[in-house]
C-alpha cells in the first residue's frame, strides 16, 4: 500500500479540564489522573503518525481543555511542520481561558488552515467567552467560531452514549443498527484519535477498552509503534477500518444518531 489519506485525526493534548461535564464525549471527568502526556511524547506521536499517514483532511487538537496546557505553543509549532499534509486544523475550547500572546504567535503559523471553535456554555460557565473570541480574532487568517451551547444549543444538545462499567451487551443485530446510523462512521468518517501512540476509531470504543468491557482488537485499534507490523501493514489495517459494518463498541453504545435523545450541554457533575 503506497499511501494512506484519511478524513480526520484527533490529537488529545490533555484530558485535564476546568469543567466537569456530565456527558463529556471524551470522558474527561471520569479519570482520577487525566491523560496529560509530556510534550516529548506528544511530539513523538505526531511524528510517528505522519510516518504512517500521508495526509489528513482535518486534524483536531483537543482536550479536555487544550488551553490548560501552558506548553501548548510548543506543540502547535511542532505540528505546524506537517501543515502541507493537512487541509485544516481545528482547536476546540470551552470559552473559559483567554489564550496568551505566545500561544497566538504559534497559532499564526497555521494561517488560513486554522479553525478555532469556542463553545459558549452560558454566563455561569463560559464567563470570559467574548474575551476569548476577541483575543483569537487577532489571528486575521484563522476562522474563529463561537458555538452556542445553551438556549437552543448546537445540534440540539448532547447525547448519552451509555458507556459505563455497568454497560450491557446488545444483540449483534442491534449493534449493526446503531452503527448504520451513527455519525462517527457516517458523517465524520470516524473520529480517529491518538492516545499513547495508539489510534482509536471513536471515543466510546476507547473508553470500553479502558473499562475492560471489550478487548482491543487489531482490526479496530492500531499501535503505531508495534514492530510486529510493517508501516504498510499498519496502513492497510487502518484503511480496512473504513469498510466495516460494525465495531465491537456498538454492542454497548447508544451511538451519535439523528434520533438520539438530546440533553442540555455541560451539566456539571
């Protein structure tokens, strides 16, 4: 296999967050010690990813709350080296931390390829959201979007994936039914994320593995440092993901579907 070009990759720079949202899609409040890798590890994982992946449509720099990392400018400068292999860089923030000048300087290197989404959870949570946006708007080439998450919330609210230590297995038929209407494989063409050198197709699958409810499978998770596979074999395994009709996680997950029950965003635990 010569090239692997994929729609999107999420790099978690931290799962630390200054909010404790009940239905957090990345399960940030669930960890006693949230994922917060050393910068050397993050940069190494980026380098390894682009050894295997030739190009990415959208790279998302995500948390937790990514602006909590004081050394985030170092990460931005590093990943900017791969800008020629990326169509768009997204950063998602919760509108609670005004970025510093050093971060703005680093973000300017991404130019018009940068989109920053600032979620506004209302005056009780996102107290400085306007200051955040005003500061980011100094990046003349970047696209800055404030996404309202209350009183007519974006996408009508959040969903409950139903993932917990008590999750019960659905039938194979129900699992395929969920997969067939879930936005992760359909709309987003998976939300492949990288954590500790391993790629996962969606957050619920990763969380189910962490809870020891399902086992990591070589056709669903991809350790980029596994020397039992050549780079071409890793590319082939990742490419095969896009032709699946179900994931093992679907037997335990409610999915992200058009008909999913919606809940108020950012309800605090």
